[in-house]
C-alpha cells in the first residue's frame, strides 16, 4: 500500500469518526433539550394546577395538560400543536380536534422513537389519565388499530361519550419514515 493510500485511508477513518461523534453530540443535545422542556412543562402544569388556572383557549405551543398511562409508566406534557418542533420535545394535541374538556374525539400525536415508544405495549383495558388545570379525565383503552398515514377517519367526532385517540408511527422498530400509523382508541370513564 502506498503512503498516499494509507494516508487517505486514515483520513477517511478520522472523518467518519468525527462525523459519528458529531451525530452523537446532536442526539445528546436534542435529548437533553427535550427532557429539560418536559421537566419545565411538568413544573408549569403543577404550578397551574395548584393555582386552579383554567385557560379557555390554549394557543399553539401552550401547555394543555399531562398525559399518563400508569401501567406503561408513561407520563408526558401535552402541548397544543402537531408541528415538528412540538413533537420533537413533547406530544401534541391535534388543533383540529376538541380539547379533552369538550365533547368529541380529542387526539394526541407523538413520535414512536420518543415519548410514545411505550405504546407498543398498550393493552385493551389500560387506563389513560389526561390531567388538565380544569379537571382530570380518565379513559379506558377500547382498541388499537393500524392505519395508513392519510386515514383521517380515526379523528372523526364520535357520538356518545368523549373519546381520546393517541397516534404514533408504525411499525415501532423501523428505520426512516414509517409507512403506517398505530392508533390507540380510548373512551372516557
């Protein structure tokens, strides 16, 4: 092997190592930032709950409440909106669906590689709690479905008791943009 080829090989190895370390750094920063944001929003919720603050309208990016699935040890702030920035740091309430204190089908979206990863183990009958500064709403999981990304029927208003729909990408272990959506359907108790 010539000296030049050996030098080139080492250069490529060092560049790849640098790239890998850079990717890990970005991942670490994003993870720490998301955890900081979640802790900040959780503390804000606790302060608001003690103050009995009940906003009539939650603006985009505002805190809606806390979503808990006790059996899965899932607890996360719910932020108003479903944009990339929101879903990078928390789960988001879909703006075109009713708020949990209203009647209808309230929908929450989250990333399968993030906060909604535990949903892969959800079971029919699991309890879901949605705590807001207005009240705590309890739901029971009635079914799960897998749909195409453009299937909006899961967001349809339901007649009867209020419902909650949780949406994430599917399959849970997939590299890249997932081809389907995993949907958890729950009815208010």
